[in-house]
């Protein structure tokens, strides 16, 4: 009873959730214990404790290590069940890289050394070329949407005139460890977005307001992962705004920019290499490489951004990774957590 009362007072503290999980496990209530372990790790992640476990007191470090082991074992079993049906229809060799990716994610295989500027925040798919920039010639279908740049810009201008549907792109809870880094843009109109899709959810009203653009987008090979992607939006960067260096979540997808309004003194750097936006010509890059962008002009800069699959994945790997990412999200939701694993940054 004392534990229950204490948890009601301090339920957001990882140590209390860890203690509760241990008591539940000892009481023969493994499902409830798993819920508490997942909640404890989510809170520890928010507070930045998992990134500095080596600095924590030995007792807390041991408890967190145990929680990680329990949760990762449960995740492994969940993913194994989720992939079983796809495995039945294809040769085992087609899953070699997928299986390795999952082992790395679960901490059962070390993350292979790679480019020092490539640091995915969620998951790294192994054995893909460490390539920050991709040439548009690798995607000949881009010319279809580039051809309609003028019409897309006209719909954008209507959005900008009305202001309806625009919202800050960065919305991070104040208690999250990343909030301080993003403080200049957090909940700020300096970097606004007009979403067609976010976390895989279609914004029907926005699509209705821009019928030509949304129709063109539906014809593109977007990276569809249930409840996670694509992320498709007009990215509106106000004069003087700077998007600081950061990295994306997973290298199975690429990010495409279709530049629509590009004043002078705007720039984007990916993997240490600066490239210029040119209105009507797409840029394609892997956002798990460190990147930043800025607008040092006195006018607003706008690009249309959308996600596509990394072309070095096979079709079976795309299907499998869709399942993996979706089911990691479902696992989190099943155990009482809002899934944020694949949120685009």
C-alpha cells in the first residue's frame, strides 16, 4: 500500500516506476510489470537518463539495465510474431539485413561504425551506402512534380495569404531533454509548416485547399509506414530563422525538397556539404546525416518536403521495415505509451 501511495505522488519519476515494476514481477503479474518498465524507460528517455547511464548511481543503473533487458526481450517476441506471416512467403535470405537491423536496435549486435556525421536517432538499417546527398537523376520520376512547380507555388501563395493551416513545425514538450536545444524554434512561427501528411496521417482539409499539389503527391512513391510516415508539408522559414544542426530518425527513408520560394542568402548543409536550392529543382538527401538550414534574407523561404524510400532497399525489405516500425509503435501503445519513435524532426 505504501508503494501505491508513493507512486501516486511521484508517478513520473523513473525510480518509482522501476520499483513498481519489480514488485509486480515478483507478485506474478508480468504484463503489468512490463507496462511499468516501458513507462519507466519512456520517462528516463525524456529526462535524458539513458544517454548518460554511465554517470548514474550503480543501483539506478542496474535497475534501468534490467528494465531494458525485459522490454527488449518483449519487443523481440512481438516483432517475431509480426514478421512471421511475411517470412512464410519469402526466402530467409531476403531478411538478412532486416534481421540484423532488428538485432542492432535491440542491443544484441553492436552498431557498425559508419560516417561520423550519420547519427539516426531511432534506428539504423545496416549495409546501405553512407551517402548524404543523392542525385536527382537517380529518381527520374521527380520531373513530373518539378514540371508543376508554378501551379504548386500558386496554391502555396493562397495558403500564405490566408495563414490558415500553418502551425509551428517544432512542438516539443518543455520537460523533454531536446526542448532546450530547440528553444529558438519551439512553438515558434519562425518555422511554420502546412501539412499534407504528418506521422502518416493525411490532413484532409489542407489537401482539399491545395487540390493540385495533393493530387500530385498521391502519385509519388512516398514512404508509407502506418502512423509514422510520410511527412509531407510546405516548410515555411521566416527571415532570420536558422534550423540548427540535427539528425533524422531512420535511414530507410530519404527527404526530398522541391524549392518553391528561394530568396538569396538561404542555404542548406547536409553531411558537411553545402548545396543551393534552385526553384523547381528537387534536392534529395538522407536526413540521418547531420544537417542544418537557414534564411538570412529579409523574405520568407518555402520548400515542399516529402519522404521517399531509400532506393537501396529491396521491395521485401521495405515491406518488412514497415512492419517493424509500425509494430514498435504498436508495442509502445499496447503498454500505455504514446509512440514517438519515428517522429520526423
